[in-house]
C-alpha cells in the first residue's frame, strides 16, 4: 500500500481494514529501513495511527502541522510521498531525519529541538487570521516536550488568544495530571463517541440561532465545567483557555479521526490528549523504548546489542562517579539525557545527587547557579546544541556572579546524521565570549578525565569541558597542564587545532613531512582564556598559520588567534582558517562532513601544501 502516491482525499476514503493494513505496513517498513540506516524508531512506531488520522482529517499541503522535536515525523514522510527515499534516511544528501520544508510542502517548519511547537503554531494561526486565509493549524507535542518552559509560554498565550488552533498532546509515558478511576474512563469513552460530537454540534448550533441561546449555552457550559472539575481534575488546559478533548486511544484511527474533526469544528484553541505506546508493534522497542529512541543500524531479528565501544560520554560518566565518591558536594544534572550523557550509573549510585530536570536546559543552568551559590559543585551534562537554549542563564545566573558551575558539553563539533539542528558548531564563539568562563578541550579519554577533575575540584568560576560524540583517535596522551602543547616541531607552517581534530592535523602533518614540508603542530588545551603567545611565537618563526576546527567561522579560535597576532604586530605571510564557515551544515557521517569541509587529514594536507607553495592568499 505504501508504494503509491497518497493524496489527502485517498487517505480520507480508507475503510477500517485498509487503515489497519496500512498501519501494519508502515510499521514493518519503519523497522526494515531504520534497522539499515539508523534513526529514531520507538517514537515513530508509536505515532503511526495518530499520523494516519491527522492525514485523513487534514491536508498537510495546505493545513499546517508543526512537529515538536520532529523525531516522530517518519510516518508523515512516508504518507507524503517520500517512502522511496528512506534508504537514504540521515545519509549525506539523503532524506533528513527531521521535518525539512525544503524536502516537501507538507513539512511546515524545521523541528529538531523541543517545546517550541505551540509558539510556532500560534504564530502561524495569527498570520492566517491577519491575512484572512483559511486553513487549520496543528501542533503535535509529546509529553516529554511539556517539561520545557517554552511550551507553557506558548500554551498560556494560545489559550487566551481565541485563535482556532489544535494542540495534539502525544502522551506516551507521562500524564499531565493523574486521571481518576472509572469516572475518567467513562467520560473519555463518551467524549470520543461520534454520537456525542454530533449531538454537541447540533445542540450548539440550535442554541446560537435562538434568541438568548448564546447566553443559555454559556450558562450550561459553566455548569458542565464546574461539575467536570469536581469529578475529573484534569483541567489545567481548560483553565488556560483551551477546550480539552480526551484522553483518546492513540492507536484507534476511527476515534482519533472523530476527535480531530470535532476539534476542527470547535474553531477555538483545543487540546487533544492522545495516549500512545512508544515502540508499538516491534516487541524489543516496546520492552525498552529508551534503547530504541535513537539507534544506529541493527539486526532487526536479534534487536540491538549493547555496544562495547568506549565513547567520550561513557568516560565522562565514569569520571563523574569517581569524583562524586571523593567529594559529597559533587552533583550531576541532566535535561532528560541521562543515558546519552553517560549518567545512568551515576543516577543509580548517587540518586540524591542526580537531578533530571526534563527538557529544560535554562532551568538546569539557573538551578545549578543556586546550588553553586550554596556551596555544592553542580555539573550539568548537556549536548552542545541544546546548551544554547540556556545562554541567558549562563550569563546572568552563573557568570555574572562568577559561580562555580561545570558544564559537560557533549556532542561538540560535528555530530553526523542528526544534521543541522544538532551539530555543536556554535558553542565556541558563545562560550568564549562569556567573562569568567574557562573552556577546556580534551582530545583523548585521559585528557577528559584529568580536565574534568580539574574543572570540578580545582578551578574557580564557570567551566565548560567540551568533547565530541564518539571515541578517541591516535592521540591518547594525558593533559600536560599547559595551555598549549607542541606535538610536532617544524619550521615551514604553524598548524593549530584542538580536541579530536588534532588527530586529523597530525595525520596531515605526517603526509606533508613526506613531501619535504616541515609543519609545527600545536594543540590548544584551554580555549578560554586563550593564551595565544605560544602560537604567536611559532608564527614569528614559520610565517604561516593554518587553524583547523569544527566550529563556525565568526568568533572561532582562528579569528581570535588572528586578532592576537595583529595585536602582537606579527603579520604572517599566509593565514588559512579551516572551519565550518558561516552556514548550517547538513546531515551526513562525520567523516563525510569533515571531508566536504576540508577539515579531514586530506583537506588539511592540501591546505598545508597550498600555503607552503604560495598558492593561497591571506
């Protein structure tokens, strides 16, 4: 059934048996393809029926469907004509793992981070009203994303706006408020029956036509609301101005369609509360949905087997356990990323000192500031691309008071298949611009252990330790406690890098040496405050500078070193800054992306050769 072009009208005409068959085929398709390419699996398996119901009721080429996070958009992409590109999912030049308007008119908005969907959807709804256009606007948000404060800013405004807007709450693991026993189930059953909607619509329309009917309807509605509050305390959304529908079985297409049609007819802010099961239809994902959230390629028959490869995140977690054992002030904070940041065992060994705040990075940093002010040593482990959400708090609640908060900045630099929304390429300019901030860049597991210990136990003020996704390379040495290290002495060109990219620089220098070129390779350890003197002295000798880093150009370490050279009165013959440029980098493997940007060993070797042979201008 998938191998055809489905229109909204085609989907709307599906009977019950066809709906079931299509959902089963989509699930099998998802398991087949994600097991080959990697991607987000459990969340997509749980959203199959809900996505089909949305497409049966709404035409997403015209109606606007705004995803929150967007990792559950695979069924949407299948139903909008992209099934034949799933073998390229998250591959360089292939189908993105998140909504991408460039791919299809059905993708209303880029979505890679959480909690913004209601705000975006409200903006679209207000644009529709001001432009006197006619289409529906939906925000599809998960219960996890509702832990982020931005979601409530959007809900607060949307509920009071009276704009026709449908917020679909995909609840696959946590209720907003606990529902109460048999009355809750009974009301949910009644509210999702077609006859209920038909009667309510008829009743409302009749009263609106009668003299004084609107007043009667409002009076009856107030009585009903008061009674419901007394019996069923799930009224937070209604108190904010929404009409609440649900909870609805998220795997019953017929009930979902009835509820969505009624939500559209209400022509007001509506919350549709949908209950789904993560990983539905694939037993391994049903049993351990967290394990199947974001996956690499795996054997679909055997399921995922734990990887024995050591990564920087795991080293961070083990080091945190050791530091916590030796100092009772050490605490760990995560924003719903305990497994991704290596803190699962810490949470088991030190539950009183582990704090998962949900998808609320801003709150995490402010809370860390409060903990530090009262004498604890908080360590916030966070992905680089998520840290940017807390920039105001870093400035105001931490750095301004020079508080000792440690940031474990995971997934720094290029991360690969998740693409533009997840690359950690902006943290260098933002972090190094903050007064009082120390930024350390380990290049090996041993350096991470030693730098994290230094950051936690021996450094004053705010500290960021940034490290990449994945493992280490040829450089496995420990930290020499200096701000720079000359790893290779040379006389023709100064090559500067930091973090794991030093491996690419060393490989390039080896190749250059075979061609009779003598590169001096300097590894930076501390990026802020930046001690540029050793680089300045090296450039005085070589007359040429190449700086290699996987961050944006503006505000990069390369630009900061150029400023230091100018201040020192050193004018090199040639300078080449090799970075990600001033653009967003698409998805692809890290190796492919480095190669395309010229920051792999081959690209660096070519740059060194050009610089030393006078083929490049400053």
